């Protein structure tokens, strides 16, 4: 099982790639991240299997919603949600 630092690094790379491709504007960002993580990163190898894309997509959306509720725009620490 990968540690959180490995997953955080992969999410950071996905974010950089997403921002370069979309300039940061994409309401379907979670699908992009999931696709990138499953097809362009070592995440499936780290997990020992490739999850169905809808699972990480749903988790990313849920984490974003939870983070947004607890960190209203302009009040956050400027960091990404902790997984």
C-alpha cells in the first residue's frame, strides 16, 4: 500500500498536468485527475491493481466537497486537502 506522501506527490503531478492542459478551469477536473492517475502514473502499481475510474473520481469529489465546506473561499490555508 502506498504511503500518503507518495499519493500526495502523484496528486500534485496530476494537478500540474491538469492546470497546464486546462489553465485550471475544468468543472470535470476529478475525472481528469482519475484518468491521469490510472493511465499516466504509477498509482495502479503502488496499489497492486487499477481501480475502476469512478471510484477515485467519487473520492476526489467527496474530498473536495468536505474541504470546501470546512475552508470557505478565502479562508483556507492555501494548501490542498489532506487525504
